[in-house]
């Protein structure tokens, strides 16, 4: 079953953390990704840009609306995602507990209920 791990964290720039400070964090995530891959459960991962680089598109009342910057005014945001393919929630939670993101934020674990591919169209993974 596919699960997405949403890594929530505060903006490191607000804490004065620079690229050199991020080196150990990047190394920890690389080790984590390699462990997931070695275990045969790794699907993909994406580290996302900062919220101020985001653009939000809505179509409330049928009218397209584009808003620059973060839509929600929060201290934490989704900094990245990891998608894994594991047998059940217990296995997903075990991998989430090993995620370096838990050391400075939180990791939300959510199952995939539907997915789409060119070959299969909509299906339950």
C-alpha cells in the first residue's frame, strides 16, 4: 500500500540556518532515502521550495484566481514528501519514526486511496 509522509517544518531561514548548517540534515535525509531504497519500499521523494515561492490557483465561483506566496499564514509548512510502498500503517509509521524530519518538525502519514497512471487509469494501489 502506498503512503505519503508529509514533512512539516518551520522555515529554517527564520532561525538563521544557512546552507552550511543544512549539510548534516541533507546527509541524514540521504541516508534515510538509501535505507528506504535498500528495504525495497522507496517510491519517490520531493523536497519543496519555500512557501514564499509558491503560487496558489483557485477557481472559486468559476473565476480563476492566482495568489503569489503562501496561502496559509502558519509557522510550519510542508517542506517535502516521501512516498513509500509498505504492507500496512504500522510499517508506514515505523518508517515515519525514522525520518529525520521528526527531529525538527513533524511527519504526517497518509494512505493513498486512489492513484492514476496512463496504463491503468484510476486504481487503488
